[in-house]
C-alpha cells in the first residue's frame, strides 16, 4: 500500500496534456485523484475520476469542491493546472481578451485555492501546487500577456506560502519548460490583428511550433508535480526538465544584458 493511499488530489485542466499526465501519475503514487475539465469528458483511466469545472465560475468551483467532499470527505492536494495561452503582439489583444486570459490563468487559481483553504485548515494540513512556467521567470516577446499571468502566479504563490505555513499548508510552484502538447488547442490568437506585426507574428508562431515539437514530454512535468506533492519538506520551486533548469540558472546568475541578448537571439529578433 502506498504511503499516500487515502489522500485526495484535485487536478484542474486534466483532460489532456500535462494535466492528464499529472492526474495519472498522482494516481499511480497512491492518491485518490479527481481531474477536472471545462466540458464533460470520459475518464482517462480507471484511477482518475473526471468531473466538470469551469475555473472562471465561482459556483462551478464550489460545486466541484462539494462533490469531492461528498465522495471522499477530504482534500489533501490541489494542483492548479488549468490554463490557456495567447501568442501575439501585446497590443493586438483587446482589454477584454487580456481579462479573459487572466480570469483563467490567475483568478481561476485564486478561486480554486480559496475554495479548498477552509477544508485544509480544518484538516490541519494540505498542499497546493500552482503550475507556473519558465515564462514566469523571464520575459517572452509575443507572449507578453501570458508571461504576465505566470509572473503573477509566481508572486502570489510565494507570498501565500508564507501566510499559510502556520496552518500546516504549503504552496509550491512547478515551472515547466516548453512541453509537447497540442499547440493549436492551447494557444489563442489575438482578437485584433495589426498589420504592423504581420511579418513577425507568423515567424513567432512557427518558432513556437518548433519548440513544442522538440519540447519535454508531459510525463516529465508530471514527475515534478509528484515530487512537489510528496516531498516531506517541499521546496518553493520545482523546475521540470533540463530546459527549465537552464533558464532558471541563466536568470539567476548571468548579467541582465547577457540574458537580454540571449533572449533576442533565441526569438530570432535583431540584437
């Protein structure tokens, strides 16, 4: 019997990609796992129970938490994985589109977290894992709004962890690099395309596709999540994959000017 048998995990955005791999990996580690998707889908495996939840809807979040409690009576782990991408010039997105992005990637995390915290406090323990990105550490041209959501999650998570430790609750970050998921399904295009970006935008899209094709497998990220979930004394951050580790090292130890030139070169922009 696993040491984590009897512990319950919720993984948002678990219908495919990183979320599905994470839910299945946690189930193999012994957790009772509930995955969520915005629309009803069949169970990925016999070990993962899929439930519907729209993280932009507070009533939907509350319904999910009530349903899990009715089934198992506790919530030990929350993995905030649900998110969407947005690729294009920052000024090509309307304020409404930017708000919709933040509503999923940032406020969705807040809604889920606020819903489980009273339960974890009553239990005297719990762990929340927020899915960040290497773009929560570095700037990313033509990903400005998406990177902003991940920078927000970094600051929120680290601050919240200090608030909750006295209750036996820890908040940790997992920071993947580029991962092999469905590019077209996960990246939104700007809602007001500007001709001034017509040359560079397709080039950035092609670069992103190339990076995704050669990126890490979702299982690599899932393994980092399992470690973050099961370490007795968790670290604040877990990088997932070689690329993410390299980016974190570069950001921490290299001069800003070197990082700036490197980023422009990688993104095929004039240095």
